[in-house]
C-alpha cells in the first residue's frame, strides 16, 4: 500500500515535470530523480537560466553554489589590486576568478565556494588576495602566477564564459 502511494506520487511528479518542461521520458525521470522535491524546481530553473544551461544539465551542486552566492553566477568587484571578475564554472563545480596585477593577467580556475564568499565579503579584497589566495593556491589551478603566464586563449576562454552567463 505504501509502495503504491510512493509510486503514484512519483508518477504525478513525472507528469508535472514532463508537462512543465516538455522533456522526453528518460529526461523527465532523471530530472525527478535528481530533484524529487517540486519546491526546488524554481531554483533549478533560475540556476539553469543564469548559467545558460538546460534544466537537465543542472546538478545539485550547481543550484547550491548559485544560491549560496546570492542567486548570481558571476560578479565583478573593485579592489585595491584592481577589478576582479569571478564566475561559477558548472563543469568544474568551482569558481574561476580573473584579475589584473598591474599588466599581468591572473586566472584561478578552481576556487571553492567558501574561498570566493570570504574573498567577496572581506573588508579588503586586495589584502585577502595577498593573504589567502596568492601563494596559497596551487599553480596548476590557474595561470599568471609564478612562471606560468596566462595565454590569450586562457583569457579568451574566461571572457567567453563570463559573457555567456547572465
């Protein structure tokens, strides 16, 4: 009896998702399996739209990261080290950050949510950068640091992703 109720509830969710999002059967089942609580669907929609993704390409981590950053997927900040641009990269499930140190472009590819939150909320972003980012992040996570300069391709990749996110 309980199993029948669960099955009926899931079937109802699948039907609502199918109608609402115009998905095929397998996409609908995968979507409902990933997001079984209909009350979260609006957050999934918002995240997908902001990241320029189909709702079936959004994962729990994407929604969590997007919502934890105040419902924005990218931002630009002024700091004592100059402008800092950041964006959420849904493929890496991490944040990318681009800044100019004088004439040197620097890109970090895999910063954690907490690092970006702390950085954007710090009283001095330049001081935070010097104390907690610069020298603390493995060079393999970015370019422009030490002996690994950013190429124009690195910069263009970041800029293309930044411009594609709403």
